[in-house]
């Protein structure tokens, strides 16, 4: 059976998963979850994702949610080096990189995206003080990225992994709203590399 993805294309988590499917050449059926209509809070959808968030998947009866967990599952099932689980040391390096994204990038980038993109869509005013605070914090974190990426091609070493891909949805929003956060030499080289991949180009505007 074809993998079924339940999601809403503009959301970062949804694009995180469709990106990985494109990168791994995994065919999928995309089922839109209408967030505006509250479909993500219906009993039927809560059976798939008890927190009422997107995305969720159904892989031949195996149901899973949380985009990063789904990404790991898909890469492991495909035997892809995007998740280097055959080598304990490489896997540990990957988990460090994945933790960096989750702890040092996402908390700030996601808040900026919410303030600059998602609040206006809901008719709410952007809190520029929150944006400034998060941008300052993120900029400091990215200075450390610059050092790391001066020693290796990607965050987990010299081969691309899921940890790099996980940055793309929110990173692209930062660029779209005018924040040139990837401007230093190593960051720019890394960002241009991952954001130009055909898999991201295929899903960056849709799922």
C-alpha cells in the first residue's frame, strides 16, 4: 500500500515529511487536513494524532505522528544513509546534529515564523519585540553553526543527513520574510547546498 500522509501543506512539519519522501523517492498519497475548519480536532483525526496536530502517517496500517520521528522511520525503513544507524559513532554524531536543530534552531525560528507569517494570516498583530528577541538568540546560535560548518560539510559530518533537512521548512520562512540569517561563508555554503536540492524544490511551495 502507498504511504498516506495527513497534513496541511503550509505547515513546517508537513513539508518536512514530504521533503523526505521526495528525497527517498517514496510515493505517497496526500490527504489535506483542513486546519481552518478544525478538522485536526475531530474524533476521526485524533485517532491518528491525539494532540490534534499535523502531520500524521499511515503506512499500511502502521500509524505514526511527529514529523521528526516520521522522518527517522522512513529513512530507517528505506535503509538510507540519511539516518546512519549502521555505525554507532555516525549515529551518535547524527543525534547530536538532530538535537542541535531541535534545541538551538527550531525554538527561535518557529516563533519568528509564527509572528511574521502565521499570526497575520489569522488576523493577529505581529509582536516585533518577540521577533527581535528570537532573532538575536538565533543569530548567536548560528555563529556556532558557522564554526561547526567550517570543519565539516554538514551538521553531522561530511555527508548529508536528516538533521540538515529538518532545518529547511523554517529556514526557508526566515529567508522569505527577509532575514538573511545564513549570510556568513560556511552557513551560506551549507544553506545553498541543502535548499537547492530537487527534493526541497519539489515541496517548498506545496506538498
